[in-house]
C-alpha cells in the first residue's frame, strides 16, 4: 500500500442518475485519498453534449455530500488545478490535440459518415472487427491544412502504432498485453471540436496531477489506447485500477435497468436518490457498497467511513464481479441505524412523520427511539411501528379487538377487567402496570397473547407494535384509558 499521498479523482459524466456503481467508484477513490493523506477530486466530464442530462451534475454533487464523500477540489469549490468541469476546458483540449498532431501521433480525418458506414459494412461482410481503415492516416500535412482552411469537416484521430504491442498494467488484474495491429485509430476530437473521453480524461488526469485512476471496468477495452495516448505525450502514467462490475442479485448477468425496476417494488434500488427516499442511511449504504468488491473475510464488517479509511487496502480488492445483495443492504442499514445516537436518529425519522402529516412533539419522539430502534431496517419503518404515537385517536378495526379463541362478549369482559385495573393505578409506567396485568392473565386463565392482544389493539390500533408496556408509559394513562373505553364500546356493539 502506497504511503505517498495520492491524488485520486471521481470523474462522472452528468448523463444519468447516480447509481451504486458510481458511488462505489467514488468511495474507493475517496478512501485511497484519505488513507494516504492525499486529495480527492471531483471532475465533471460533460463533453458529450448529446447524452447530457440536465440536473444530474447537481444530483452527483448532492449524492457525494449525502454519502459523506467530501471532495477537496471540484467544480463548485474550485482548486489549484481547475476548472473542474470539462466544458470549461475547451481551449486546453484544442491545444493538446494540436500538440499531438504536431508530434505526428494524431491526424485530421475527413472521412464522411457515409464512407465510414460503407467501410464498416464491408468489414462486417469479411467478418472483420470494425475498425478505421487508415484512409486519412497518410494525408500530407499541407493538404490537411488546406482542407481545414477551406472549412471541410474533420475529426482528429489517434495515430495508433501498427507495429509491436502495448502492455498496460492494472493494479487489480496485472499486466495486459495487446498487439497494436488490433488497436484502432480512435477519435480524440469530434467534428464539433469537443474532445472524446479518451483525450479529455488523459489530458485532465495529467494536468490535475492525478496519481491513481480507479474507474469502472467498462474502460478496460480502451485501456491500451489510453496508455498509448499518455506515452505519445511523453507523460508519466497514473496507477490504474479497473473495478469489478455488479451482477444481478441472481449472480447471472450484469445489473440492468429491468432489475432496478424490479428492485424498487420490494423497497430497493441501485440509484442513490431512490435509496435515500426508501429510508436507507448513507452510513449503511456506503458500508454495503464498500464491501462489494472488497474481497473475502470482511464482507459482514459493520464499519463507519473512518473505520473504512483505516482498513482500506487496495491489495484486498477483488476484480471478481459482485452480485448485488439487497438483503445485505438491509442488514448494514439496520446495524448503522442502531449505531446512531438517539438524538441523531430522532432527527432523521422526524421528517417521515411530518411528511405523512403528523404533528410531532420532540419529547415523545425521543421517548420512542429506544423502543423502536431495534426494529428499524430502514428509516421509513418508523411509520408502521410508531406513527400511532402521534395520533389523537387511533383507528381500530373492531374485529381485531376480539381475542384469539374468544367471543366478542368474552373480549369485552376482558377489556373491562383491564380497564378497571389500569384505571386504579396511579400511573402507567412500565414498572407499575406490568405486574397487575400479568396477574390478570393468571386469574383469567388466559394466555398473554389473548389478553395483551386486546390491550395492544385498543391502545395502538394495530396488531404489531413496539413493546406494549413501554408504549403505554409513553402514551400516558389518560389516553390509554380513553382508548380502552372506546374499545369496550366497539366490542359491545358486536355482541
Ligand atoms: N466520465 C467517465 C464515466 O463516467 C469517467 C471514467 C473515469 O473515471 O475515468 O464513465
């Protein structure tokens, strides 16, 4: 593991919603930067104007902040190596494209789309991989200059060496060697003057002094091209690592839009914004994402971001694809919810009650935290468990008031006995109310289930609730008594 401070970057394109894959790429870059006391940089790669999706840059920025992955340099905060948004670096790419042409490592290409389509079709007939056929590779520089001056449309292509081979080294996968004749003269600058990723990212990584590039494995195919571009400029290469891909929960095939749509139905998603809305907390999400690809042995560790920084070691990462396991996400989320302080958790669940239309008093909210936190998997679980605490009156289904194997008349009788006892007590603190209720069960020869079932439905309006005596203590005697009276009335009507 390197001890030198690294400069790592997260370089998303604002072309879609931030998802699990981008979050984990950002996270690993962040962990490496923090681990080594280096810098974590956000760079927005927005030169693909066709795929640009308004609003997604802000979503990425908000997503990073929400996840706790704060960056040291970025488009909104600046830094020594800015600008950090590629559309603001147009001139820089022009200059470096020119430089590469002057060095004879790149050339202008005037081939029309029609010609390229024809060439590709012919190659397909011959069962060859589609590639540029080198038509403009040997145009004389003065002829190229004349055609550019006359306004002819052109792109700039990399002049890939045709002899020899390229060896590129990936920290996770070792070295990869490919014959140069299998590599293409890829486009570096499009006819609209905007650079492709290949040029823009290499130039920026160099100028921004990026020492480590951790990126998605979709870039493995063009990795040799990138290495060639850097070498053509005579620059030092960063250390590369192509991260593992995510597979469907079944482990078969890559996670696709369809699986994501399926996941939403059972309260999960691979999109960060969705996960936030579904009640996942960043601590749980980051822990889950980090350990997918972290390697064996540590896949259940509940870790904070600081603990992850401490433990992070690139030699533990694995190139094997990881199946998305939402059950583990639930696990980590629940565990991290239980690591929150009561005040913190109260602050995080309060908006759920407010958004559902309840008026929340903070005193009650703080009291219910200890009795519900064990059961929360996601923050929004607070609603089914605890929204009733904030209701003036609970809605009771009379049928649920009838105890198991009891008639409505018997249940009304039990409810009256409960009422008489609770009403006689000075208050309904847990310590005061539990023993007399347990005696009642014995006296009546009934099961706790039968008696407490009636009391639970009467007080909470639901068959499942947080622990009953603790709940009654919070609700207070006056409300419990009032609700019992209401329940007796409902049961009487059923007789
Ligand atoms: N803009 C590229 C993407 O979103 C970045 C890849 C990289 O990290 O270099 O895939």
